[in-house]
C-alpha cells in the first residue's frame, strides 16, 4: 500500500497494514500501518488507502491498499 499523507504520488511511501483497528464514529474502518524505514507506526482510515499489486513467490500479484489523500 502507498501512504501519501498529503504528498504527491512521486513522494508517496509504501506501507503495510499491521493491525485492523475499531471503526471511527463515522464508521470509517481504521488501520495501523508501518513503513519498514520508520521506527514508528501510523493510523489511517480505509478511505485514504489505495491498492497496490504485490509480487508473490509464485509470480501472481495479490493486492494491498495504498492511501489516497487527494
């Protein structure tokens, strides 16, 4: 998944979902995400994620989510 947090697509970072959190009051699902280059995790809502293909060992491409803040 990519996380843009208001950044342009060229500066977006790739994150992985580490936990599914309770939905917000407006029923938006939330996720804890992490970038392997950072020491901390972030929290984001499902509406800010965008799917990315992730290559597997077999060569097929399951999808992850990428944040889309714009």
